[in-house]
């Protein structure tokens, strides 16, 4: 029973750092595991053709295991981040994460982003 409880996913999506319940092997030492952490970051409006940079406030991140989110547009519709249009490349929405920021770029042919959220899952030292 303890094993079953320890391998479940902890589905808490919060503004503060939480364990996900995932365990990742360390390269070169598969017996040792690292815990995965999750944080949600809410984002504001982004005009078509513009880029929004939002500080994530994380430290000690070794690597990201997942970077994703959703936005509400003024089309109106809801889109995943990243969003890849099958019709027009300038409607895409991209996401990058660096040491301090989340960087979201909205294609010039995309509708304006009204709001959204980004979920970062990561391994720490």
C-alpha cells in the first residue's frame, strides 16, 4: 500500500512550489531519484505580434520536465501553449523558459491573448 501511495501523482496546481509525486532517475545512477516540482504562473494580455516576459521566481532548477499552459483569446477561444496552427504559421504561440523568465510570443496573425496560465514542472538540485 505504501508503494501505491508513493507513486501517485499529486494534482496540486498552485502559485507556490509543490511536489508532483513524480520521481525521475538520475543519469548515470538510475537507483537514485529526483522529485519533480510544479508551479503555476498566471499571465496577462498579449497583443498579436507581441512578446510577454514574466518572471517565474524559481531557483535551483536542474531541468524542466514539462512546460505547458493555456490562453483565452479575443477570438474568443481557448488555445494550448504552445499552439501550432495548421493553417498559418503566423498564428502560432510559442513559449520559452530561461533562468528567470517565461517568454511567450504570439504570432502576428493570431488573435490577441486576453489571459492565461503556464505550468512549469521541474527537477531541482
